[in-house]
C-alpha cells in the first residue's frame, strides 16, 4: 500500500513507553490531534489527524496510524494511513488489528501521508539512535 512503511530496530535498548510518548509529543507539537491505545502484548497504536475545514469535509475519518510492537531491543514501528477509530484510548489493540487501522487511500492523502511519514520516521530514527 502506498504510504505503508515499517522500520525495524534491533539492539537499541529503547524504552517503548518513552518512544510512544516521544511520537505523541512530536505529533501534538506539529498540530495533530492524537489518540493512543493502551499498551498490550500486541503493541501500542497511535493515531493522529490534522484539523481544518477542508480536511474535516474531505477526510474526517482518515488518520496517520502508527503501531509500535516489540521489546526494547527488538521492535517494529509501522506507519500508514488508516481509519480514525473513535475511542482508540480504550480499545484493545487486538481489536485494532482486525479493524481498518491501515487502509488504502486516494493519491492526495497518500502524498500528504508520505511527507508526514518521512519526517516522523526521521524523527523516530534520531530518537532511537
């Protein structure tokens, strides 16, 4: 899928909860509304969407979706566009894995996603080291 990327990190010793917090703060500082699932054995999901009249009219249910799964020394971060899920903070990630967390979107949203993803991926890589 266009805009669906994964980064795998091994041997970094990164505290996963600190990485989740870092990604949340990065997105909030860049004007996104952010929601995060509770951590589970399947990882943590973060969704972010940008407000504005046009985005609300055209793609109110679309969001940048990030999942972080693994241990401090072996984890994967997945980035893509997905359906904005109401109440993500109280949903179990097992439910999310069966939902539309990642979905195919039109070219305009994908191009926007690619730009945001590239910046976020670079930021995550810098944080992890």
